């Protein structure tokens, strides 16, 4: 088939040699597989057909598992069965195997349901493609148009002779025209004329490609700036919420109240030390607000740091209070011992 097609191709070129002297022979090609994969109706129908094929495969696998299970049971029980029962089971297994193979051939064979449904699915679109190719060939004076995905092997093909995208545009236009108003039809026709001019003139095509690239770069730059602004806005909101939460904590006394309670229980001789500690704590408490204004850490991390500082200060104050109570208790015991010793001496 391929050799016959190549022979016809060469014969046509030789027959048109005389005409080629007066004008240049125009040759184009399409890629049918590329066109089919970019038609929405074909893609949807193909996905449904793939789901059917998957279901058929699952049924075949279930049949195979059942047959293998029967074989294993037969091998296990063979020593306990009579010859007639063994032959009966073997006959059943062979029948199931034949049935499974027939079903597999019916669904996935060369003339099976899968191949026939694929052909039926592609045929309407292929007819539309052939019609579109004929229209393009007549309008643009193409002498030959080949299918790259057919039996003919194309060792090299220049992209400029590929009219697959033009065919796709015609198919899409036919589908859209049914839903357009008169005004939209005029706009669509103007757009089609512009696209045809670009297809005919490589210089215009290159210029249009450069314009499209610039437009895409500009849109990407605008999108990057928008994302950057959103990130800055979110950072500002997080910082504002952290400062507001810290102010609310100070206002409600959730941070400084435990420190005040502990300070009330301290003796007079440690007031100076407590005041110094309180000043230090106040300075440390104020630090997260400053840090929150200048850093970009999330509000959750800052709240955890404040909680850790608060727990550490509370632990230090508790240890200091215990130490003072122990010193008082030791002084009291020493005083009682001295008083008892004095009374004993007087007696």
C-alpha cells in the first residue's frame, strides 16, 4: 500500500512537471491525529470509550481470576476426586477459558467493539476534515495535501506547509457560527480574514507571533505585580493583627497580671530587685511589638514566643518566692532555737 501510494505521488509530480515550469507547485499536509485530539467532541467521546474499555478489561481479569481459582482447587483436591469428576472439572475450566478468549477477541480484536467504535467515532470528524481540506486547497491553490499520520512515511516536513491548524479553525468556526449573532458573525469573518492573511504571509505570521509573545509577557508581568501586592497586603494584615492582639493582651492584663500577684507576695527587702525585674519584663514584653512591626514572621509564631517568655518569667518568679520563703523559715527556726536556749540557761 505504501509503495503504491509513493508511486502515485511520483507519477503526479512527473505529470505536472510542465505546469511547474510556469508556476510553483504548492504542497501541504495535515496531521489527522493532532486534529482529532484537539476537537472537543472527539475527546469527550474518546474518554467515554476508554471508560468502556476499562470496564471490559476488568471483566476479563475477573474471568481469569475465577479460572485460576478453579485450577488451584482442582490441583488441591485431585487426590480425593474420582476420574470422572476430574474430567468434568477440566471440561468446565476449558469451557470458561474458551469463553473468556472469545469475549476478549470480541471486545479488543482486530474487528472488535473497540476498533469499530473508534472508527465510528472518528469518521464524522474525518469527513469534516476532508471537506475543510478541499476548501483550503481550492481557495489557496494547493496541488497536493497529504496526511502525515497515514501510511505514507514523511522523513521530513517543514512546519510552514502544515495546514492542520487552519483545518481546526474551520471546524471550530462551523461549530461557533450556529451560536453567533449577525454582528458577531461579521466580527468573526473579519478575524478569519486576518488569520488567512497571516497564514499566507510568513512575515505577517512572524510579526503576529512576536506581538503575541509581547502580550503574553506583559500579562505575566501584570499578574506577577498583582501577586506581589497581594503578598504585601497579607503581610501587612498579619502584622496589624499581631500588634492588635498584643495590645488587647496588655489591656486585659493577661500578660502582666501574674507578675503583679507574685510581686505582692514578695518581702520588702526584695522590692528593689522585683522592681528591676518588672522593668526588665516590661521591656521584654514590649519587644514583640517592635519585632512584629519590622519582621515578617506569622502572628502564630510571635504568640508562641510571647507565651514561652511569659512561662519562663513565671517560673523564675516562683523559684525566687520559694527561696525567700525558705530563708524566712530558716531564720524563724534559728530564732526559736536561740530563744529556747536562752530560757534553758535562765532556768
